[in-house]
C-alpha cells in the first residue's frame, strides 16, 4: 500500500508545528528598533511663466511592403471610382 501524504495524523502534526512556530515568532521579546534619521533635501518652488514650443520636428518611416500595399489599395479605389463615373 503506497504511503499517503495527506493523512489526518500528518495534517495534525503540521498544524501543531505551524502554531508553535507562529506563537514563538509573535511572543519572542524583541528590542524596539531605534528610528534612524533620514537625510532629506528641500527645494523651494516658485511659479514663473514658461514658454512651450508649438513646433515639433519629427521624421516618420514606413516599411516598404506597407507602402506598396497602400499604393495598391489607392490604385484599386481610383479604378473603382473611374468605372463608377463612366456608368
């Protein structure tokens, strides 16, 4: 018969050990830790007008396959419009 890990006896042992460990950790006397002073810096902030540039310099680039696909779509749409205008 294979050994069973989760027997009632094993679960009881685990519960007793866990409660003893928790009780020991919670009730053991520990000296209070002294607060360590923290180094801080102070900055004085004053409001003043700020200029905000409205022009953005940027460059975009697309994958050549996407450009080709878009050109094909535009050409087919143009053909459709020309056919519709002829009718």
